[in-house]
C-alpha cells in the first residue's frame, strides 16, 4: 500500500487529524481488504506517529575472513621459512607519499610486539618523510626471533620528486642495500656507492604491495597510476605477485570510522575494493582493506585481524612465487 496521508502540517480538529493526502493499494497483498474498509474511507486519524525509514546495512559480510584465531595467523608467520636456501621473503610497499606505507609496517610490527610501536617515521608531511630505503625486520615477542618476512619501505611516489621506473626496478631486482638514501638529483646507477651489482634471489623483491589510500581512489593521481602500471608491465613478465593494501578505510566509510568491525560488511568499502581492483587490473581477492594503527594506544582485534590477514596472504603469494622460481636452487 502506498500511503501519503498528509503533507506539510495538519492540525487536530475535534478529535482527529484531517489528512490531506491519499492512500492507494499497490504491489501488496491486502488479503481481501481494500482501501475503503482499511481506512474507513476517510483520512481522519486519531493518532499520527511519524517514523523515518533509514537504509539498513546488509549484515552479510562481502568477504569472509579465515575462521582461525589471531594466534594461529601469527604463528604461521613466526614459524614461516622460505623455500630453498633463502633467508627471508621481501615484500615491497609501493605507493604515494602519505598513503600509509610506514604506518602499515608499524601496524604489523605492533601486532608482533603485542603493543603499539612506531619504528618507521610516519606523518603527513607534504614530501616523503621516508627518504631512505629500509628493509624492516619484524621481531616477535613470542618467538623472540625476527620473522623471515621483511617489509621494504620506500620513499613515497610523488609528483615532481618521483622515483622513476629504473629506480623502482633497481629496488625490485635487489640492487639497493638497506638504508640506501635516495638523492632525487642523483639517478640510481651501478657506480653509485652501495649498489649491489650481482643481487641474489635473497635480495630481490618477492611480492609487491601497492599501497593505496582508500579516500583517494576516485581522484587517483594519474602520474602514480602510470608508475604503478609501468611497474606492473615489467614485473608481470617475471610472474611477481602483486596485491593492493587499501589503507585508511576508516576515512572512506563513516560506519567503519565508528566501528572497524564493520569493515567487511560496509558496502562503501566493498565498492572501493572493486574500483581499486579494476584500476590496477588485479582480482578483488588481491585487494586488502586495512586500517592502520595510527591514533590507537592499545591493540584491537578488529584492526589486527584484517592487517594480519593481508600480511599472511602476501607471504603465501611470495612463497608460491619462490617455489615456482627457476633461480631458487642457485642461491
Ligand atoms: N585514519 C587513518 N590514518 C592513517 C592510516 N594509515 C596511515 N594514516 C595516516 O596517514 C599519514 C601518512 O602515513 P604514512 O604511513 O607516513 O604514509 P607513507 O608516506 O606512505 O609512509 C599519517 O599521518 C598516518 O597517521 C589509516 O589506516 N587510517
Ligand atoms: Mg613513509
């Protein structure tokens, strides 16, 4: 039944409100009743209550996370050993300045330290705060050993002071040592100090994580997209796994900003995941929405589990890549 019994203001006359609208049956099973016997054939109401219908979030998650405990995910990483004679797996964080690369490392490190830590400098400075290339080790308080998975944090991509494709390929192919300082006016060449001329498989990147700020997806900077595409073009040949870490999900959806547990229920986040996958030509299952620890003082499962899941997935992809890598037995 479509009802619009009154509009604007109606006043009570005698003992009823006189409606000024209409009621009409439509697409509804009235079970033998009609408008006449339903309304008494008038629009006189003794009581009027006004309700607002609001859109209800669909409670079915659009992505199911593994039903294992955080402890199981952590222990998978703590006990992980790369194949062959490799010492560790290297995951490269690549993204615009301010996209949340350093914060992602801090998030993962905090999870394994069991408390909020801030080893990598993060912030909102206009230019990249990270000017050195860092191969971060993640120490676990439980196993007291560093994980055999490292996160590589680069200087951010930005207009003007861009890392060009050959610089990025030097990183991906393992030519740069830990703590290498980028000098925007000196291109990376084999004769610069610290350059590794003959990197081994151990030095190379085994998985690339494009770090994307989920609030920037609608107006994604063209120059950064072009850099991502150029990198993809080069690494697709090697079969290097690629994922997207979609950060700042709390800023992309009001529901998630109030309650991070709604991350995989939020249709706004589902849409951003879909758009990002399309933008980078990657399957949605390779796009991981995460909220980084940034103003929290204590760890929270709703933040930890999506971040840890993304980290486990990247490690598994890197492991698959290495197992299939023809150079594996040479190192
Ligand atoms: N609200 C929110 N802020 C974030 C998140 N991740 C990073 N930030 C903030 O974004 C800013 C840039 O982060 P940073 O990690 O330095 O970016 P980087 O340049 O890619 O290393 C910092 O102020 C962070 O606190 C997130 O998931 N949510
Ligand atoms: Mg940084």
